[in-house]
C-alpha cells in the first residue's frame, strides 16, 4: 500500500513535510520522498498523516461500555488490597463496544488494566484496538505493575485494612520487602528445589518489578502521593511511572530531579474528590516545557477513548506546545508503556498504524478519514 502526497506529521520532526508512505506486510517501509508503485494507492492529497494515537492509561475492555451497572465490572478486585498476581489481559473483553469507537477516533494502541482500588492491582496489557480476542489484539502481555496511592485504596478498604496514606505506603513497602526476600532466597537456592521457598504467586508477580523488567505504574494525583511513590521507588531501586500526576505542576523541580515519565489526565472532568481540586489543563504543558516526558491520557471510560486527541487539543488551548501535545499522544505514550519500538511515530520498520485526517485531529472541526492498523484499513469514511 502507498499513501500518496500526504502532509506527514511523524511525531519525530517538529515540522510536517509532504511525501509518500510505503507500507508492506503490516510495517512501514519508507516515509517521505516518492514511493514506487504499489498494489494499492491511497490519494492523500489535502490530508494529513499521523501515527496512530496511543493512550498510556485506559481501562477499555475491562470497564466495558455500559457499566459498572450495565456492563462488566472487571477492573478492580474488591476482596484483596494487594493482588499483584492479577493480569489485566485476563479481564480484557475484545468485544467491548467502546473499542471501535476509540479506533474511529484514531486511537490504535492503548495500555489498559486494573483500576485503583488496590494498593497493588496487577499488570496492564498493551493492545491494539482491533481483534476478535485479546490474543489477537495484544502487543505486550504486561507493561507495568499497577499500584495506587491517595483516596481510592482508602475509600475502598477503609473498613478492612486501609484508612490512611501512611497505611497505603506501608502495605506497598511490606509487599516489596517480602518479594525481595523471596527473590533472594529463590536465587540463592538455584536449581535445588529442596531449598526453594514455597511458591507464592504474589511474590512471583513482583520479581519482574524488582528486576526492573516492569515499572510500578503508580496512580498518584496529589503532590504528596507523587513524592511518596517516587520515594518508595528509590528505596527499592525500581522503575516507576506516575499516572494522573494532577498536581505535577506544583512540584516541577522535584519531578525534574526524579526524571520519571508522567501521564497526565483525565482532565476533561470535574473535581470529583478532594485530591483533584488543583486539576488544570495547564499541567501537561508546564511539565513538558520543564523537559519531562509527558503523555496525555483519558483514563477511559472516565473520558471516552475517542476523545484522546481532543484532550491534547485542550492542553494546547491551555498553552502546551502543539508538537509536544502530539508527542504526548503518540511517541511519548508509546515510550511510557514500553512499545515505542513498534508504535508511536511514522518511521521505517514500525507497525503500519496511521491516521489520515482532514485538518488537525486536536481541533474539533477536523475529520478523520481513514485509520490503518497493521497495514490494513480498519476505519474508512470515504
């Protein structure tokens, strides 16, 4: 497939340029210049080509369209405050009606997984927004271990095991201490099964975190929660990403010093709880200007998945640089969830995920004409 004469916004170069995009066997073969003839030619004169948009933090497919009352409630385990052994992919429903809606909005890749009721909730999965099953949709089975700070664990487990922020932190520390001890004993035992510690599924699930194979994906809105998350990550020498980062604009220097990736949102909502009173559309722009790797997220279905580019546009309206806003829903988001080798920019060798748009997709009067995933047209409005 050849996409002819598109205005290419590749999420790598600041200025767009006109040229052809050659796709072969689900991959991008070349970007820019003039491609040779192919078996299928799309005339993109007057259209802009963008990478498929990437949402670094969603619950699509787990918190399904219509519910928690009308649909499935499969994104929070309410019987155990620490359950790292859970996998978001085991709750992902590929027939969720929200999936084609998100795809029609140009969102081709998301990280989706457990909610924030639990101090440790399990792993997020990276999927393309197409496919009959999670096995077909999946890019990576695990991209991060969800943990949560602030009001949600306290609210959900107030009468069981958690009623204060210091309790949340202590519960997470205890799990990491136990997992580190388990891992060291297991390594010391080697192949001698008689010396191995008794199998513990929770501890096994945390070993990739301790080995820096998976980051903690830390739900944290308030500045003190953000700093607690960073402090614990330092204590145990593990990777971490900050999810939501609502008060990130209040601790810019501290975030710069930590150098952690941040995912900002959902901002298209009111302050439904006390820790959101400082929510602002200016946050992603302030943090990006400070040199942080910023993603913009919907937390779908909190914001419908298809409104991801609109959220980037509203950040631009609040002062964010337009190119940095585009990167926040493409290459930065792909880096945030560890799939930038495959998606997030229009570059040779990456998956052929593209959006062809009339106008700027971050502006409300634009029109998405085609969405291509793995080299196949999945949405066609022409």
